[in-house]
C-alpha cells in the first residue's frame, strides 16, 4: 500500500527538538523518517537540524543519527552504507539531511562523488534558501531579490542579484538513478517520493523546499501554506528524474499571483514592480523549457 497521511506509521523518530516554531526543515525530516522507519541511519551536517536535534544530553532522534562535517554528508553516508553492508546488514536506509548551504555550496563535491560511485544512499536537501542557522546569510539557493544579511536591500541593490542554482538538474546531469523535487506544501507527493527512493538501488536525491519563518519573514502558522503557494505560482516545481527522463508531477492549470506570494514575505517587501516583472519573466521562461523537455504526468 502506498504511503499517505492515512497509512503513515504513528511512531515518531524526530521529536522534542529545539527548532523554531513553524520550521519547515524539521517537518521534512520528521515526515521522511516516518516513511523510512526505525531501520534508518541519519547523517546531518552542521546546520539547522543538527543544531536543534543534538542538544546534550538530549538526542531528538528515535533512530540512529550522527553529525557529519559540514562538507561530508554524502561521504559519511558512503562510509555508513559500506560498513553495514560489509557486516552483512542489508535491511537499513542510509539517509542524509542537509540544508541548502550544506548541499549546493559546501557539500556539493561529496554529493557529486557519491553519485559518481552510485553509492546506495538517500540524500535529502531541505532547502530554506539561506544559511538560516548562522544568521540568514545568502547561499547559492537564495532566490533573486531575497533580502539576507549578506544581500541587504537598499536603494541601489535590492537583495540578492543572482538566480537560484538548479540543484535538481545539476544532480540529474550526473545520470543519478533517481532524483526529485518536493515541497512541504505537498506532503503526499513528498512521502511518495521518499517511499519510492527507498526501493531504488544506488544514489537517490530529493530536494524539498522547506520555508523558514524566521528568515522568510512569515508567521509561524504560514509555513505549509507558503510552501504550497510557491508551487502554485510557478516559482517551484514538483518533478522526478528517472531512467534518463524528466517528469513533471504537477502543472497548475493557472498560476496564482506571484506578487501576492512575494509580498507576504518580509524578505521580499522591498521589491519593486519592475523586480516582480523580472521574476515573472524568469518563471515563464523556465516553464516554457519544462513544457518542452519534461514529460507531464
């Protein structure tokens, strides 16, 4: 039976943590571990989830979990998988949870190496679009126009000037067995992708958008709704890469208003109408490419 909110096991494997109220990353970790179950070994680098999940003397994981070096999530997963396999243990999942900075910036070389070796691991990037744990600094997954402490908004420069790096397609370009995008605003989609990844041999990668109320400037009860809205307005898409093909899992019949989505967030309050038009053009160009290169489910 496919996993859903009705069939999801009741056991909790990530609880009692010290994450901020409304934390999208903690929801992604909690749900993924509920899908994978107790025979999971979690690896977490320096970042939000290691900071809130390993508070001596309290460990907030009900399964085995360990902190890795900032750059070494994928390489530590490699070692864990190889070590358990060498002992004849096969009924386990080696899963990593790393933020956008720990994935797209600091950890990309180890992830690339793991994919090249096709290690039997699952790597989940919870993307809150900045280095939230250390003070909301820009990462290469921070979107255009976003205000961070290292890309402030002023009269001449209005937030981040660079586009968001496309980690999903970068990973797919390696020829990985399975990669997917997800959002905590569409949890059934995410759960299905985690379950599917758990059945595939080789390296798997899931990139889930996980809003941070503190860094995004939204209310703590708006996290799931804003994570749904970013998909509905077309600034994030739900897709899979498997057997060399891209598939679009969800295509809105009509996009919701980008301006409404952006202006709900403190990090985008400074944007001008011209900035919003630039973001809208970029979205339209991306979806034009998606419609040409992705199958639609």
